[in-house]
């Protein structure tokens, strides 16, 4: 890379958990250079005070429209990026937004699930590299998938996107368990250690904002879905990880061996998807960008069970964001991630 | 109760986690008297050494066919009770067996799921009080339900046993998360703290031995089921509790309000079942004999989501066992349990 | 107890963790009757919504000076009880205060550690039953010890209060690990699950408000201590329990056997202190009113190591408070606690 | 490094937790090349099956005296390395042993604490880089410090090795909390999740094998110590980390500012030791090679409190081992570790 000047990267919203993972990955990335870390309530504070494990001699700065870097990651609460992204794009910057602001094409779905109006054009390339590699490669501004959405879409895409022998998906039930870092750096009583240790709690049953995102990515929509989709998110006493059980009902009874082959083929060139002979475990993917998938024999007629595991902060957020940046920059997509 | 001599209770297999909970409950029960605690590898050891929180000045003894107590609880590894129960029944003892040995009526299912031959007649009253109160009251020897089975059957029975307006159940998917005490006092590497902290792991997918038990209790069978039943058990980093998400597909689309009413009616006289307006939590039922049930609006056509939570060692084992004993003795079924 | 009307008990500050444990214990106590549950931010809410495991059909009420019960427990943030207790005493009520408001006799120490002025007379009987049984029995208004203080004082009293063969204590170092319920129902980011899982953190090193309380109970004072006392409190990822390691340096080298005998003698009539041959464990005392104590051979000249374990919410708060009430009422002190 | 052939590294005992961390670090190290992974019970198994997060396409092999690599790490149960190291040294290999086999110079102490005879000469350079950098640099075979020992020695060395103004250390008390990975991949019942969740347990009080190692490194010995040393190791419910509280009694009363300066000076050229203004946290050092140290004002006359935190598998084992290798190879000691 002699003579080559590494692109510079700044992170807006660097003080949350996803922002801290982005900081860690970007600061060690061999082919980009970490530039500024922007934060809001933490502006002025030292990175090493908030995240001593990062060991970075830097301070969080206040973001006031700076555009001096080549690439911008935004890891902000939903709603903030809608405001900041347009001028970054206008300034010719490469943008990866980790919020939900630019994921949904349908403004009515956005309003319903995010309680916020937005225009139909406020939608960027939905950057799930395993499904939309070409689109990502041809983009300079992308919207990074949600954490649950990643674990669910990767488990379903081979059956929903390129149906197996015209075997149509009829119904899907999905139970997903998330670690508590998924809720962000939180000061809510119900997410305190004493309330979540030894506990499991379902929430937003049937109302989670990743539902329309999942259906859109799978080629249908929450408004007029082409199959039933039932999603129950839960939190359990672990810090990282999403563990997802998918029960898929198909038109015709599938042979599990055929389905496995189909998944193998589908993910042949996806370096971060691993098909596993036994059920995955969070420990197997924690602190990595892998999505592990296990396909189990269906127990009911026409059904198959697919189980996936990811690290919500890596493959479900910062890792996938860097994977997308790598693709947009024309790099090997695993750079800085293994 | 003046002049009344309390029935005496002995526990065979008192040194496991369910045995210890039985010991705790029976030792504080107002209307029975704890007699002997039998154990195998722990025979000769002091109860207070193994379970100091019980604070009982007793020793585990070796069981060699004693029949001096009025009531016997058996909390043994599967296979052991088959050998011991017949002579206890013959000696006229009241028996509550917590193992799977006497649950399945179909010897072929027993062989398939427990890898052990048994005769068809080796089956005792299946003692789930909320469903079979009368049968339990008229029995003197009963088989206590499994822990997953309890959490699942209670969530399904109102729809499967007494269908709502002839609304037939077509398919059920079930994801259930168990605390690690469910695996018993274990010395397996994969259940060590370092392997299970921050982890989630599915296991026995489609092969769990509670599957035939659940279907039998719901009036059908694993061999020729009248509806699809897909069960994915998981372990997560908590000690106690089972959290179960049930997605039920019905013939006709149900109104959630009607289903809630139906459940209210079904469990009207069940003191340990609580219908809850929000998703249950393990912390709400831990150390209690309650089963909390929440019914959520279905997200797909014809479906409804039911979520249940129990303490696997109490309602899923020792508490339900004592509830059954209370019923058999003609006591208030909540005695010693609230 | 025929013809006897049970005394009624109300709890002011019933919605915190100690208040909930008090509610649980009092509602099952055989010889008192739970009357009102008062709370501040939770006033108007249902007890069963906040603590479903209590299963109590009651609501939290607003406290506005009511005096209709016989006995009042106060489990309030520090500072609140100072305001409420005087009128309860004036109304002739029995009072057990669980806060730090009435523990310190020295107003300067109170100001220094609680950042609040109070008068010297605002001090009630310091109700550690194992040390001050007579005083408690003769009191009608008492101040319940702090959680760390309980675990530390019980480990030290036999050597500090009734020195062994004039073997003077020279120095004590104390490291204590608390579960997170010790911080109360909290909405602080640093006590969230994601921040405390897999973590250990010391805090208030050398500045914890239980230091003067401990020294006062041991017959000396923080202002002019008769021995060195070094206290490092820590929090670790567990909900309940305090685990305390005490290294005690004595004037003359002690024989560990003599010390054990001395402790045995000292706690001969203390039903909740258990001297254990091996190091205690939190699991051995969780959900009980026991304080387990182990005495290990000293590793340095003149030293001995004492390790104690309690449940911070029971022996460190609600259980000890009920033990004190039992004593004040002339009941067996274990009533409702085993 | 053009034209330079990277040294090859093999790991004997690669399937335990320290071995897995070594594998991870070495496989990503920029200036050495991972060669073979040897294991005993896991020989023949795939690395990716046992540690999927490593994502290495390799198998564990059986070690039968191979010497084809340039560098050997041994991460074996105590006793095994004694047998294997001599022939590796004879074959001219660079050796880093992570066991206790070669740490103690005094055969009697080795026999007492490791229950195994060894000769006085079976002792290699004690490789704590912050204290013995020169010796390590001049060695080709070193003994890597124990995990507790690392956290304790680094907290004490500045006061014990280069006394501050002739301020002699008189007594030290040490309480240290370890995560459960410290016990290795275990199948012991007492280390199962259900036994350690929500628990704390002291063990080997006054008998831990790191005691003589600590005293030897600090320039004295367990047989004739020049100061009192009292060590209480504990396990708590976390996977990684050691948290150590040291109370140090000195001859003269120290000014905490002077002590802080003294530590700053002592660790000026130690890239992995960080002096922190607030108490450290396990989360701050987890998955890093840092040792964080906080010095608190002494609470008793002549005392100071020092608190340290490390990741037991990194700075307490694999990371420090690689740091030592870096030094022996003449590399920057942080290579592959930040």
C-alpha cells in the first residue's frame, strides 16, 4: 500500500456500545484510519475513561456538521441520523448509518414502528452484504441492518428469497433472545442488574420495529405480507448475542438434506455465515462477525427449524457496518474483522 | 387438627435439586411431617453440609426398601423409580414420582424417548392438577409432570382440551428456555459456569422426552398427533425458571379477547395459574408455585401467541408434587405452597 | 393464642427491595398481621404488579402521618426516617427503622458520612440482636444495622467486644463483596446489567458510611478508633448476598482453636449465627436469616482470618428487622424467619 | 520484514482456556507463525468444533516429542511440563511454560504447594516482564507467572522491591476474586453454573500455591518471609478476570501522593500497567493484556490500599506469555497484544 493514503473514518455517536465496538474495530483496521469520535452527552470526556479497554488517547468531540473525514459511521438513537445524513451525502462522504432511520422504504411503516414521519426517499441501500452485495458495492451511503433483523434475515433468506423447488413459505414463527447490550447504555430500572439477573422477559411482542425491516428484506412487506410472520423478542441475562429459533412452514414437506444443500449453496461466497452441524451457541460467535446457522429436521409436516446465533454488537451492528465499508471501498470484506 | 396425627413423608432421592426443594417445602408444611431423606451417592452425609440453606439437622440415608412412612416422594434419575415404586404401592403407601418413568402410557414412546423398555401398565395417574384434579384426588400413586411439560401444557390446554368454538388447533411451535438447575446437580463440562455464562444453547431439538408427555396430556399422541408440534428447548444463564413462547395456529382466526376469556374460565379454580396482562418474567414466579400466562394478539392469520413462566424446581417439580399430595390427602391444594 | 389479637404491622417504604422482603416475611409471619404498605413514587400501584412473586392483593398507599397500626417498619432512603420517626414514637408505636438515620450517636460522624445534620439525641437502640439482645428487648424503637455492618460486626464482635485472654485487636482489614440488590431498585447506568455482568468494582474505598457504625458497635469510634480498620466494599455480578473477608491482627499470636471456641461460646445463644468448618458461600445463606462464619488459621504473625456470608436483604435488612421485632414483642426471635 | 522468515510457534496443551487464548493471539500475531496445536484428550478433534470463535481450520494433534517449531508454549496441568521441557530446551527451542512447574526455586516449597518432588535446578527465568525485563530478554526458556500472582505482584512490587524512602513493608493482606475460567475447562460439580451463579466462595485460604511464587518474586520467601502475607482467594460468578484488594502496612505512614509517584516511576516503561485515578473494573481490562492499578489513601495508620484488575487468561496467562516471547525475540513487547 506504499504511496496510498488510507481513507479517514469518523464515528458520530461513538460513546454507545455499538459506537465503542466500531471504535475498536476501526482503530485496528489495517486499511482505514480512525479520525474523530463524536458524541453528545459524553462530548469532552476521554475515551479511555468511558471505555478503558479501548486504551485510546482521544476525547469525544461535539458534532457540529464537520465533514473533514472520508467516511462517516453514525451510531445514534433513532431519529438523529435523518437529520445529519443528508449534508454528509451532499458533501460527498461515504456514509454507514447504524440506526433504523433509513431502513424502511414505506413511510407508513416507518411512522407506525418508529413513531416518526419521514419521506419515502429517505431510504438508503439496505446493506446486508450476504443478500445485497452488488447493491452495497455500488453504493456510497448505506443503511446497516438491525441486530434482530440480521439474525433473522440470514436464517430465512435462502428459503424466502430463492425458494427451493418452488416450495413456497407459508408461515414463520420466530423467538429471539437478545443480550442486554442490545438495549444500549441504559439507565432504565427494568434493565438494572438486579432486575435482569436470573430473569427472562419478552417485550414488544408483535410490535418490534425490526418486523417490517425483515419482511422488506425478504421481498415482501409488513403491510401486505406474502407469508405469516410471528416474532417474539426476549431479553435474557447475558451481555452480548442474539439467539434465534425460526420455525418455517412450507407448502410441501422439505427434505432437510436438500434444505441444507440449498443453504450451503446460497451462502457459498459469504465468509461470515457458517452452517453448523449442531445447534449454535452464543459463545461460538461472541466477539466475532460470524452468523452461525443450524438447520434441524422439521418436527411438523412441511416445517423446518433453523437456529441462528450472532454477536449483536458485531455482526448485528459494528462488524457488519465495517464489512459494508470494506465492500464499498473495494476491499476484501473480511478486512479488520477476523 | 387437635388429636390428628400428621402423615409422615419420606423422600427418596433427596439430595438433587428437586429433592432439596421437596425437603424445604415438606419440612415447613403445616400438615405433614418430614420423616426420612434417602439418597444414593450422598448417603451418610449431612443435609446441612450439602444444603446449608435448609438448616436441617438430618443425614441422608441409604434406601433399602423401607416402608415406614405414609407418603413417599421419589426424585430419582429416570429408570430408578420403575424399580422402586411397585413395592411401595404394594405396601399401601401414597406415592408421588417426579421422574419420567410412569408418565407415558405408550411403551413404544417410552422406549424411543427414554431408551428403556417398560410395560404398558407401568403408568400412574398423570398428576397435573389444573387438568386432572379429579383423577389426582382419587389416586394414591401419581406421576408428577416434567418441568418443560408443565410450562407448555398449561399454556396450551385451554385451546387443545376444550377447543374454543370448535376452533381446531392445527400447528404449535414452542421455544422454551430453561435455567441450569433443570439439568440437575451436574458435573458435565458443558454445564460448567465458564461454558454457560453469557451463553445460550439449544439441545435435543425435536427429540426432547417431554414431547410425547405433552401430546398425551393434551389428548393426542406423539405417534399419531392431531396437530403439528415443534419444540425447541434451550438453556440460558440463569439458575431457575422455564420461559416458554407458544405460537398456536388455529383453524379459524381467533379474537384475542375471546381467547383470554376462555383461559380465564378454564383456570377459574386453579389457584396457581395467573393470567397476566403483560409478558411474564422468570423473576415473577421464581421460588413460587405459580405459572404465569400471557396471551398476545396473533401476528399471523389464525394464530395466537401464549407465553408462560414457571420455576422449574417448584411448579415444574417439587411444588407441583406437594400440590398433588395435598389434593390426594384432601387438603387445600395450596397448603405449604404460599 | 386464642383470644389474642395479633399486633398489626405497616411498612413505610414498602416498594424497595428491603421493603418487598419485609412484606414477604411479615405477610407470612404467624404472630403479627400485615396492615398497610406505604410507598412514595409507587403509591397507588398494585403490589402484585411490582412484585408478582409476593402475590398480595394490596396497593401501595401514600403515607401522610397515619398511626393506625401497632408496629411500623421504615425502609426509606437515608434522611426520610429522621422526619417521620418522632411522631410515630410520640404516638406510642413500636418502630424499626432500616435506614442509617438513627444509627450514629456522634452528630459529626453522621454529618461526615451521611452529609446531613442531625442532633445527638436522634439515635435509637442499635438493634443487632446477637450483641445487644437486652437493649433491644427493652426498647420499643430501634435502628436496624446496615447490611455490610451486619456481616462485619458479627465477624469481629467476639474478638473486639470480649477480648480473648486480653489479646488486644491492633488492626483489621476488611474486603466485602455485595450483590447488586444492595444498591436498591436502581436506574443508574453503572448498575445496569450490561455494566455489571462479568464485572467487579470497588467503590467508596475508605469512605463507606457503615465504617463509623461498625466501629461504634464494636465499642470504639471512627473519630478515635482503638484499632486500625480498613474497609474496601465491592460489587460483583450477583443479586443477593454479602461476602466478607476479615483479616484481624492481634497483640499476641492466637491459637485458631481457641478463637473458634471463643466464637462458639460468644454465639452460643444466637440462633442465626452458624460457625462453619469450611469457608461459607452466598448460596448457603441466600434467602435465609443466617450469618455463616468461618475462622481460618492466620497466615501472618498475630493474625486470624474470619470469613462471613449473609443475605443482604434478609440478615442484612428485612430478616434482622423482623428478628428485632420478635425480640421487642417477647416472641421467639426466630418466629417467621425459618 | 521482507526476506525474513517468521519464527514458528507450537502450543502444547492448546485445548484448555489458556491454550485457546494463546491460539487466538498467536494466530493473529504479525511476526510469528502458528504451527501445531497439541492436545491430549482432544487430540484428533477439530479446533473449530471445540472453539468455533477461533475459526481455525486445524486439528489438535498428539504430542510425542516433536521439535519442528522454533518456539513452544506449554499450557498444561501442573506436573506435565516438568517432563516435557528438558528435551525441548536440549533441542534448542525457545520455551514459555505457563504451568507452575518451573516457578519455585525452593524444592521444599514446590513439594509443599504442588505435592510433587522436583530438583532445585528445575527452575526457569521467572518471566514477569515488568520486574525482570532484562532476565527475560536474555533467556530462551521462561516460566510464565500465575494469574493471581500476576495481579498481586504487580500491585506490590513498587513497595516491596524498591522501598519508598526505606519505608519497610510489615504486613500485607490480600483478597482476590477470580473468574471461573481460572479453574480451567472443568467438569467439577462445584464449578457448575447452578452452583456458582449468584454465589461467592473462598477456597484454599492460606494454602494457595501462588503464595510462595508471590513472595519469591517480591524478593523474600514463604519459608522465611520478611513481611506478613495473608492471601484469601475467592471465586465469583464471572468468566474472566482477577480483582485484587491489597492492604499494605508500612513502617512509617506514607503520603498517598508519594506512593502514587513512586508507582508511576516504577512502571514508567511498562506498557501494560495503567495507574488509574479510580478503582479499576474487570470490564476495563477484560480481553486485554492490561493490569489496572488504583492506589487509595490508607485508612489505618501506616497503611495504603492498592487495587488491581487483570484478565486472568490474558495478562494472567496467554497475553503475558506472548509478551515474554516478544521480549525474548527482541520484538516490541506489545506486538500482537493491542
